[in-house]
């Protein structure tokens, strides 16, 4: 796993927003926030464009999907126009959501005619880039939002996306080798009703309840350091799960 971008809803200094590259049989990108595509072009370009087999999106807050828009232009008229497009997996109802977004941007079918567009369903495993992915719905304000559990059959990773406190986080990460979990807030901070994010302490509670092997905190503001002994994601971090 490579952390391409790990910023919260506002970018950390010099940082990209949510994007996590899993390399196994193929290349799977979890979320695609602003700044992620440029980072991928810098590091993974083949003929000027990153070779990604599949992208899966947790929800439609801009910091988790925004770079799909410039990706479209690269596929339509840019250096990727001769390349095979990646699969794009979106939440239930996501194809209609993208068509509405495309309408506001002036091209209703811009996403469906460039990406190989798919919708996942909660708790139904699907194959993406040769890996098995399962989505579990999590609470994030009132928006439909999912976390992902990814496995190659031997190793497994759970990614929270954005979530408020929930017992479902432990279910998502149960027994995984790695739990990549958001920790946006300070202890005791309330960010809405219903809640949308976690503190470090709440992420640790979910990790301990899950029995996962390793915790990496992410989506953390630069202004909020974490205690010594806790792992914090940073752009460019690579983790070997073999």
C-alpha cells in the first residue's frame, strides 16, 4: 500500500487529499481526492499517465473523489485517450450521482463514457484489480458512506473512509492485517449531529475492538499531532503487507 494522499477535508501543507494505492495482482486506488492524480502521474506514469486498473470511491465528498474530474479530461482528450480506462466503482446510486454532477459540469455522460463505471452493493464482495473488496456502510453525517475491506486471500486491509463512531468499524476491520482509519478530530470535539468523524481515541477504540494487527491513522490535520507510539499516515508512506 502506498499513501498517495492523506489530508483531511482541507489539504495539509504540500499535501494531497484521500488516495491509497494497493498493488497486488493489479493496481487498485481507494478514493481519488484532489492532488492524487498529479502524484500518480509523477510516480506511476506509463506513457505519461498512471496505469490504474480500478478505482473505488467511499462517498461523494469532494476530498474523496474530486480528481475523477481531471481524470475524465485526461481520458477524453489528454495523454490517456489511447489507454484502457480503469474500472470506477461507486456507491449504490452513484451512477446517477455522477450523471447529475456531469450535467452541472456541462457533460452529463462524461464519467460513464470514459470510465468503466460500476456500482458496488453493501456486503456483496466484488473483484477490483484482482482483489476482493467488500463495502460496509458507515455513519458520516447524513451522507451515504462506506468503508472497504480488501483482501488477496492471504492478507487483508480495512479502510474506514470517513466515519463517525460506530461498532461497524470494528466489524469492518475484524482480524485484518492493517486498519487504515481516519482520525480527524481532537478528543471531545463534536463536528455535527449526527457525527461525521473520529478522534484518535475513538479510532483506537475501534482498532482494539477489531483485533486487527496494525493501525495507521489518517485524514489527520497537520495541526493535530498524535502521541508517540501511534502510526500516522503521510503522503508517500509505503507499507508491505506480504
